[in-house]
């Protein structure tokens, strides 16, 4: 994460949007959508994992991966 770019996080009642430059990622209770047109099933689980793209990951690892993809 040693980039000069900064991300802006917008938190709403039903969504979270993370923006950097012209790219963005939008999280809802059921979906993760990107500015590049992809849409994937998404869920935060009570055990601290995230269900994303049909896979379960630890929440911190998923956050790192999604952030890295956004910042590229």
C-alpha cells in the first residue's frame, strides 16, 4: 500500500463505497460491484470471514486483496 493515491470511503445505511481516482468499489449486504462492471455475491459472516466470489476468506485478507485490486 505504498502508493501516493488516497482512497475515500463513503458509508451509508445500505452501502459502503470506496473511491480512488476514477475507480470505485461498492459493497451492499449482498453484492460487491466495481466501476469496471463486475458484480459478485458478498457477505460478512459472524465468524469473521467474508464470502466473496463463492469463496470464504478471513476478513482482513479479503480487505487487503480487494484494496490491492482497487489501487492497481
